[in-house]
C-alpha cells in the first residue's frame, strides 16, 4: 500500500511536544504514513523551550505532501499578519492538499486567508484574540477538533493526538486507529469538548461526579434514556445533573448521548454487516432514518457511504 507523505511545518517558537505528535501517532500506523519535518528556510528552528530543533527539509518538501500539518507556536510568537517567509513556504503547498493545524497553528491558516467562511477551532485561551483578528472564520471554541475538508483544525496540546487519530480513522478505519491508540497508550476517542478543560471555579466540597452515570449510560445506549433517567441514576436533581454534566464534559446530556450513539453506530458500520435499521436499534436511535440524520449531521455522509469507505479500508 502506498504511503501518504505528511509534512509538518515547524515555525520559530514551536511547542516541541506538539511538533512531535504527527510523527509519533502517524508513525505507529503500520507504515501507512511517511512523516517529514520542514522549516520555512531549511534551517534550525527555535522552540519555546530551552533548545532548538534541527530539521532535515526546507519548504520545498511541502510541495510533495498529501497532508500538511502546521505545528503550533507559543502565543508570544503570534503576529497579526503572516510573515513573507511563511507565506512563501505555504505557497509550495499544492491545491487540494489536506492541511491540518494543531492549537495556535490555526492562526497561520487564518492569517493566510485559508479559513475565511470555514468552521475552525483553536485553543480556548486564545479564542477572544482569534475572533478579533479573524472575524470571517466561523470559530467553534467548544470542540477538540474540526474537520472542514480539506482544512482540519484542533485545540491545544493533546488535541493534536485526537486529530491525528482522526486522520488514521478517516483514512484507514477505526480498527487501525484503535490499534495506534493502544500502542501510544492514549484514548482512541475522547468525548466532550474543550469546555471540560477550561478553568472553572473549584466545585463545592463533596460535589458528586457524573462519570459513573456516563459509564452506566454507555452500557445502555440501546435504551431510550432521558434526563430523568440519568439524573435519577446519579441521585441528583435534573437541573443540578445537567449543570454538572456540562461542566465536566462540555456538552449537554442529550448532545453527549447522540454523540456516543453516533460513535457506536460508526463502529458497527465498519465492523459488522448489520442493516442500518438494525444498527439504529442497537445504538438507541428510533429508526434508520434517525441514524441517517444524525450521522450526516456529525460527519456529512450517509451510513451506506460511510460503510463503503471504511469496510473497504478494513
């Protein structure tokens, strides 16, 4: 199988951890990807730590990529406009190339005008600055990543792991993505969004968590769970449960249930020969039509199209 070349662009002020994520995650995908790292001039790059990084490639490597990843830089290195050397480097990217940003890498894409009119995300701490600078971008600060093909943007730090696993899952199916996650000892899929990581006031002493109820619900997705069912299991009032659930997960209980049902449905579409109606029943959607609606809203394809893509990959 032909390997896809992924080229990571490292800019001055880059975060070393995020710079290494594509190589670590995609490099564990059974030789499906070749990951290269380049700078705007082929010279070493200063990181935001106390060391620099020597790269093997200059910007011409971007012209050979099937996927380009823009690694993030410290906020102190963000500028209102893209520098001439960065623009020159981006000009090497071929039309139609898939472009991924991690964390503040979205600022580079937005400043170059590539995200105008598109949905995107970035780290929650720089959301206000991003919106002031790029009002034409439809910024969603609540999610871990956004796939608005061919541009994919992700939130801070570990969401770079999430989006790289998403690339593997999208390209080669959940089986390989789950295998990569196990090898790297990371969750194959994190539920919720950025809200669960935003600084919040410390909960009152003895405040209960909704984690146990979430685990309980995941074992009963085929049942018509209601807010009353969930709050009753957690032994909280519905109002308290809904507020605490959103604080912990970043989603309402209803949205979270739909998300989990879609995730389970995607797995069954990939790994089984069950009909769409049978899958809908197993994951808690009333009808196949309801499953089609929610899957299309989540990832923009029908169950049949999704199955054709990922059962072939399987």
